[in-house]
C-alpha cells in the first residue's frame, strides 16, 4: 500500500497529512489476536502526552520503559503497565521518532504475515485501538484493542515546538510525502 500526499497551498499553512488505518495481521475475525502481534519500532524517543492527549514537548528515551519496541515484542505485553504515559492514554497512543526505514515492523506469529512501514516523515504514531468500538466487515465487532494504527506524520503539536521538524508549507511550494505499508 503506497500512499502519496501531495499538494500546493495558496497561502503559507500547516500541512501534516496522515492516515488512520487499523491493522490486524491475524485477520479481521481474530480480534483478540491483535495484541499478540510482535511490533518493532526502532525509535529511541517518544512524545509523552498530557491528559488531553497533547504532547508535553518532551522527547523521552524509550530505554527501560514499556515504550521500548527497539526489539520485537508483543504489543499487549506491557500495555497495562503502571507507567504514566500509558495510564494517561489508556494504552499506546504515542508518537515515536523516525530516523530509519523501515520505521516499524508488525508481525503476526501465528500466520507469519508481516507488514513493514517506510516513510519520509519524522514520526510514527502507535495507536493500539484503546477506544475502538465498531462493527466491521462481516458484522464482526471490533472492540477495544482489536487492531493497531501506525500513522506516519510530523510530531503532533510540532507547530508549538520550534525545535522539532516543522509541517509548514510556503504558498506556491509543492508538498510531497510518501508512506509505504509493505506486506509479506
């Protein structure tokens, strides 16, 4: 799946496109298996949020925390840990730095399916479906944590943190960004 974001603005503006696709490589009917999938995010830092889900401005090191996905681990292994960033968001809903590609790899250990994510964006948001409650394909109930999102983007609230890469586009200048989800 290759997503190309492109545009030209008639005024200087903020342009931070992303997508919010849910993935469960175990198959849509195996909703309970989503948190058993192995996730790798090489990012060394993540953005903790406040109670309103707005980044605090901190770039926190993942080492020694439940946010460390630098080696593959089941998404659900640490999701309920007594850790401030997880407690505030009821699980994973955080932006991680991107400095290499793939910036994330998701693997279902049962089926052997994998998905790698490549992007030219500086961040990838991991959302573990903490508040999902939908009826989907074939009438299957997609409840809490039955799929995950890996949303490539500029860091949320970057416009208020000038030290971060900025999602500004000048009037008349073309914007171009690409994200690839590669399935095997």
